[in-house]
């Protein structure tokens, strides 16, 4: 899963979407999600994302698969976080944070 340094540098500069969540008990600081433009990485595509300042990525055979995988990974991380489980992480005053989860993980989603 290695990538070229050039592809990684380009993606870091190209935020295509952000979402700011509310984290109770931390009013002075936002809980921000950032998704970067999928970029070629050898024969696949890499879509980097940031969850509260922690960078990660998803790989796919094309840009769409890499992007969708990134959104699912974000959803999995958020819905399994101690913040969300404790009811402290919200979006638009609700527990549904608006991210998909991977197949077989629907039990993570709020009712």
C-alpha cells in the first residue's frame, strides 16, 4: 500500500469536503473531518482523510471506490468512538453523524 511522495503531497493540499461535529466538553475546539481529493497511487487510487487531526487513507481501484471507502472508514471510526458511544459527539444536534459504515456494520448506526 505504499504511495509515491508526489501523490501524497498533492492530496494534502486538496481538501474536497469538510464536516465539523460538536464534541461536548470541548467548546473551544472543533471536531473536524476533512476529506482530500483521491489521487493516483501506483495502479490504484488513494483517498486521504483526517478525523480530528489524525490522518489516514483508503485505497480503491478508481477515485470513487477510494472516496467511498474513506467515507465508510470515517463512519466506522466515529460510530465506534468513545465520544459517540457516550453521547458526546453530535452533528446538527443529533446522533446521526451523516457518514456511511462498511457492510455488516449497520449495528453502529443510531436508530
